[in-house]
C-alpha cells in the first residue's frame, strides 16, 4: 500500500494503526491484535495531532477495503452458518 506510518508516534500507536489496517478498520479487532483498548485510539485522536494526522492518511485505504468487501459480498453473497 502507498501509505506510511511515520516516526514521531509511540510504538503502541504505530502498532494500533497497523492492526487497524490489517483488520479493515475494525477498532475492536485492532485493539485485540495490538493488545490495546479501542478507547486508546479515540484518546489519541483527541489528544495527539501526529496520531490523528497518520490516521487520516490511512483512512482512504481502510475505506477502500470496506468498499471492496461490500462489492464482493454483493456479487458473491455470504455463507450463513
């Protein structure tokens, strides 16, 4: 992908952002993967302009993943358990 998680962020913030991308924007899943609470993300968005800027950089990638999945499901359907 064409985005970068820049220096200037704490390791926990970088880890959460990478997990957020890996989980296609699912905050709860990203928190589990990063071993952080999803509320840490919201706190950092409010209190850390560097974190908020990096999040804004990855949002288009997350949005695209979600759109791609919606199209796939519309085309292929989903399996019911």
